[in-house]
C-alpha cells in the first residue's frame, strides 16, 4: 500500500518524553507542494528512504524544502535543550545546517541504511535516539529555560538565569550548546510558536492585533516584523499558505506546514525540513 502524501507524528516512548518532542513520518506530495520549514528550537535525526540518515539542526529562518513526489522521511525530534547533549557536540555548530549522520556518528549511520522499510527505520531511529540520550542526557537548566520562555515570553534572561542558579553568560553558553541558540533567540522562536498555535486555532477570521498581544508581542507591527524574519512571510500571507496546505490535504490528514506538534511541548506548527 502506498502511503498518502502528508505528515503525521506520535508522542515518543514514555522514557524519552523528557528528551524527544515527537516521532514523525512525512510522505512528499506532488511537485509544487513544497514545505515551508519554520524555526522551532529543535533538532531532528531523519531517515530518508533510499538515502539514509542525516541531522537537521535548529533553524533561524525559513527553509523551503522540496523532495520527489512520494519520497518517505521518518524522524525523531529532540526537544529544545536535548539535541546538543544527545549528539555530543555544541548544537550551534549545526544551526541552519543539514549534516549526514556519517559525518557525525559513522557507527550509527551503518544502522540506518536507505534500504530499510519505513517502519523498521522508525524503530531503529527510536533505539538510536534512546542510546544517544542515555549517553548525553538533556541539559536540565536549558530544558527549564525553554519551558519558562515558552510559557512566558516576557521572561527576562537575567532573572531566568538567576532563578536557575546561573550567570547570564553561563546560561547563554549552555543554551547555545544544548539548543543551538542563545536564550534571547530561543525566546523569540518559542514566542512565535506560541503565536502560530493561537493563529491556527483561530482560523481565517483571526484578529492579528489580539493574537499579537496574547502571544507576547508589543503590538501587531512587532508581530509582523518577527513573522517576516522567521518565516519570510507576513502573518496574513503565512496564514493563507497554511490554509491552502490544509485544503490540499483533502481528507483531513495533517500536512507538514499544518503540524501542531502533538505531545511535543513546543507551541505551534510547521515541520522540520527533510532536506
């Protein structure tokens, strides 16, 4: 049976829920059905049928990803603060990058050949992720910082650092290593994810000024500037694109750009790039 184009995700196993945001599968749609990848503070370990495995680092801006129709991708998404320790290197070195697993961990790359069946690939990815997390557990301070920043966009970095028993410099260094961004950038990304979740829930008649306030922006122009920087589109244009993606799904299946990160603890939508 040929999988239908679209994107779906499931929560990780209970033992990994402090480190993984989700497990996911994407089947590329027809030509022209590109995926706009939006920053989310996460890193993904991805397997492509016929291609093998690679790592997608945290993004600071939009990426328009294309893949042949029917191409299958399977991934595990590391939550903010978990990717760097698990991969055994500062995540800022992988920011805005896609790197073959062979370049990062050759011994693991051999376990994820492109010839696997998608189901087997997902099981093996999950096992590999479990081993990586066991060897490099998430940075608890950065996980806590991400939780605070995601819940309260007005959180001041100096106050946050003090509450975590760190200096601002220590928090910046640990955030860059574990999440790929400094705390201010991580806060910007998580605030935008907060807005995106609100916007998706409101639908086409959303009040942008009201959503901007709810998400933690100073005003609507502030939201527009940040949305344009992070996605390449204004809020109105982005919402229009996301509705078009929803319509393209036809039968109600979630598309990559619709993704809501069920069970991930990361607000908002927009999938990780497969390329």
